[in-house]
């Protein structure tokens, strides 16, 4: 079967990378002071963070259902099936929307909910390409990836809780107290949901906590598995992201550590200055 792969920019895959991979990318919309922008199309990271620093009201949204189904309709003219990879159902309603839309396609559109986001979602897509090349059907690929949905881990430290407060994920009192005490929350994504992991003083301690957490996962939960390790950051200066990548690489010399800039739709919640580490199973 000829299968098309569709995802959105929450995967951290750029339009250029999508073209190189041979997959199809939907830009995620977000709002800045009530105006709609599409990631990768009409708002650069530099502009985004400038507006954020200036106090702009920023929020996220979902692609219009018509945009999704129009792409599916086009692809199904030349493909037998579509594998659609949204971000985790535990973090957004976009997965539930896609599943509802897919019901009208008689099994030709399969939505993969393996509880991933950003770089771990991108790795799932690469794994899907490997499995398809091995001769697996679209349904088999979906089932394999969903069965291995726990074979990934994400830890992220945010520089401020202000934007998580605005999105309702923490209280105003909690955000204010963290700012006064210079507390940097370390968050985790396990099983597709964003949860607290630890609260530490200062970003240096937060970075140390990230590395220790990932090191523990690799030595325990993922012992014996072939894993990929990634670093990520939020900000308009890629040199800062590269500096963090080198720190992660030094901590995990046995891995070729990749680096990504967090998608702007995620930065709407993390703010600038967030750093993260992640790992995901390789096929």
C-alpha cells in the first residue's frame, strides 16, 4: 500500500524538513493580540519573542477541520491510506478532532495517538517511515507505535510560569510565589500529559535535574532499547540552543544528541528561555 504521512508543526518538523522527508505538514495557528499567525509561514521566532516580551496576549488554537480534510482528500487521490500524527491527546484536542474527522473515511485515514509531542513525535514519524519501508501496512504501523507509546520521555524546565498561568495550567498565586523564590519548575511528559516533576532554585539546578532525570530513565525504563536523545530550547537566538545542546551532548557522550527549537505553538505556553531534554525509541 502507498501511505502518506501527515503531521503538524507541533512535531518540531519544519516545512523544509517535511519536504526532505516526503511527508505533509500542517502549520499550527496561534494568536498574538487577537491576530492569527501560522507557524513557519508568517511569524518568525524573532518577531514572536519580541511581541511576547512586549506583553502581547498570546494563545493557541487548532487547524480548521476543513484544512485537515482537504489535505486528506487530496492525498487519497494518489495514496491508499493516510497516517495522521497529531500531538498527544493528553495535551490538545487536535487528536480527538482528527479521530472524529477520520471516521468519515472508511478506514483509509488512521490517526496515530502514541502520546508524543515535539521531537518525540518527530521520531515516531521517522519510525513509521522505517516500518512502512519494511512492508508494514498503515494499520500495522499505527498499532505498533501506539503499543510503544511509553517508549519516550520528555523533561522541560521553564524560566517563568507566567505563560502556563495564562493558559490555566498553574494558578496565579503559584506563579507569583515561584517568581519571588526564583523557583524553576521542571516538568515532565510521560504518557502524554504534562505534569510537575521537581521544583528547584535557579536554572543551573534545573538543568542538572533535567540531565539526571533523563539519565535515570535511560538506565532503567529504557535499558537495552535503542534510543535517540534530543535537546530543545525556546528562544529567538539559536546560539543559546546550541550551547545547551553541547551541555546535553557532554552528559550523554554515547548518543548523537539532536537539537530543536521548540515550536512556537508550544512556546506560547513555555515562554522564552525554556530548555528541555527528551529520548525516544529508535526503529
